[in-house]
């Protein structure tokens, strides 16, 4: 059923990932009228060297 992909940098704790996945799953399940078991969430974590923002690497913006 629905698959949600969340892509961002790797600066998120496992606890925050758990909470994010739970909240997103609950919201999407409610919107689709599906059980939460039907929802899949993929979390893609990228190094700041692999993210470009405004024409430069995120790691260079620190």
C-alpha cells in the first residue's frame, strides 16, 4: 500500500526517527482510511557531503 520516503541529512537520532515514522504512519493511515500496518516509511539519510543546497554542499555551509 502507501510507501512514504523521507530523505534528509543523517543528523537525526534514532529516537527522533522512531517518533517521525510513527507520526507519519498514523497521519497517512488516517488519510487513506487504512490500518497502520499497511503503511511503509523509508528513511534515507545522506551525509552532508552528499546534499547540495543553493549551489553548494551542505557540509561547506557549516
